[in-house]
C-alpha cells in the first residue's frame, strides 16, 4: 500500500500531535505539507518535523497535487470552511474534534464530502486508546453482562490557547472542548445506540474573569437501550490532564485511568522537563506519562484513517459520528439553560453556537 500523503492545517498543539503520531506509524502515511497563517510558523513546523512543503494559506496547500488528505487542526470555528474547501479540492479530510460549531455546518461538511466522493473522518482518538479498546473488547465479549452505566471524564487546568476561551471561536466551554470526547465515547462503547434524552449541569466556577464559557460540566445521556452515559468535564483541575472511564454492567465492572494509571508515581524535589499535558510543575509528587500519544490512540487513529483512504478498513469515526456528538452538545447546553432534560432528536436551526442555548434559554424553548 502506498503511503497516504497528508497536509496539516495548523502548526501548534494538535498539529504537532498529528505529525508525531503519523511518524510513529510510518508504514501507512506521511505528512508532506503544512499550512499555517502566522508568519514563520509553518516553516518552523516543517523544519521541526522534516516536512517538505509549507504554506501560509491553506488554500494554496489544497492546490498541491501531492496532498491526498487534510488534517484540520485549526480552531473550531474554521473546521467547516476548511473541510468544505478541502472536499471541493478533492482531498479526504480528518477533522479534529468537535466536528464544527453548528449543526448546519455539520450537514454542509458531510454533504460536501459526499458530493466530492472523499472521506470525512472524525478524529476521536478515544476509540483507539489501547486501555479503552481493551475495556470495549471485554464488554463486547459479555464480560460485564448488560451494561447500564458508562462514565467518561476529562479534566485539566484550562486550554493552552486564547481562542478556546472565546466562545465566538470555540462555540462553548469545557463541555464543547472536552465533553465531545465523553459523548462520543459513551455512544461508541455502548454500540452506537440512539440517544433518547440529555441533561446537563453547567457552571463557570473559577474562570469567570477569562471566559463566559462553562468551566465545569456534568452531562447525563439516556440511550434508547436504557443505558446511561455520564460525562464529567472540568477546566479547573490543576496538576495535568486526567482522563478516565468507568463501566458498570449486571455481571461486572471495569475502571481505566488512561494517564495516571499508566504513569510512574514520582517524587522529585528539583523537578524535571515534562510530566503530562498541562501539568504546570514537575516538583513534588507527579505522574509522568510515557508513550503519551500512543496511550491516547493518536497514531492508531491516523493509521486507521490512512487505511480507510486506501479502502483497507471501514471508518469507525466519520462525519455522522461528529454530527451525533454535535446534537448531544446542543441538547446539553439547552438542558442546562432550561434546567430540564431534553428529549431527542433535538436539532434547532439558526443557532450560531451551542453555548447560546445555555445563555439564552428562550432560544431552546422556542424550538421545543
Ligand atoms: N483530539 C484531541 O484530543 C485534541 C487536542 C487538542 C486540540 N484538538 C482540536 O484541534 C483543533 C486545534 O486545536 P489546537 O490545540 O491545536 O489549537 P492551537 O491554538 O494550539 O493551534 C491552532 C492552529 O490553527 C492555526 N490557525 C488559526 N487560524 C487559521 C487559519 N485561518 N488557517 C489555518 N490555520 C489557522 C493557528 O495558526 C495554529 O497553528 C481544535 O479544534 C481542538 O479542539 C483536539
């Protein structure tokens, strides 16, 4: 199989992760180009990762005939525009989470890729995280009997870039940023059942000076098969990223702590270079991770997507997956705004960003 040639849009946090992850599994794909608007950034990124071509405008990269697949690693508000432009240029698309900001954008992205005959792949790495994949394999074998509760939590001390805190660019706070993982996870783990209802409790506990977005979120998802998903998110957890699951069934349960559970419990009085994403200090007790990208599933995800492009595998996470998540995000923000659970399907039109359904509950009320 010839390698799938990837062009990355973006040159910072997630772009670095994608480039390193592709390099970790070099037999199926290679990064051949990068595009980023800040002067010097694309070139520096290309030098850092040994990438032959770099552009300041992603539309120039879309004209590069050597690029087959685009990784959209830019802020949320740009996902739809970049995806549609890439599809129109005949490129397959891997879109970072969340898929986009509005449901109309989700539909337009799915439609553009279908019309162009290219794949729209939704980058949910938790579907590939080795510990979580093992939990799902055991669940599918029946190890836990009938599963009635799946919990996923992702918490850290707050995002690294300003745009996440600006809800005009991000679409929402911790729920939008981190909850999209947990929503996708619960749905996937349970075998992709229909969502029956959604409830959420949202608040801004610590960062009201920096954002109008939620920095604490608890979302309860009721599935049509009777199982329940609970998704907990926070931007108020100092000490580095925490990502964990709990699964409960009639015959058993399992727990997985992706990062600290795989880490080296460490004490150092002087500190060291790096422990884990978003840890502000490495002094005292810390939980340094090893093979961080691998534990998340990023290299495995990119290998799967490359193999999908070559027709060797069928996507387990695509535009429709991202759209399911987007609908639950809408419902969760609306539920928090109205203070009651929202029955699905819930797909109000004309909402400019999910968080508006929390801040202006009348928008949600008008569509019920
Ligand atoms: N899967 C995950 O776990 C994960 C982790 C982090 C981020 N993400 C997602 O990846 C995306 C990027 O997040 P990030 O953390 O890398 O943000 P970041 O702020 O670190 O980087 C954003 C990049 O987008 C570039 N950019 C901005 N405007 C652009 C434009 N008009 N055209 C092209 N590029 C542009 C910036 O120059 C920068 O290089 C977000 O959607 C985020 O939610 C996913």
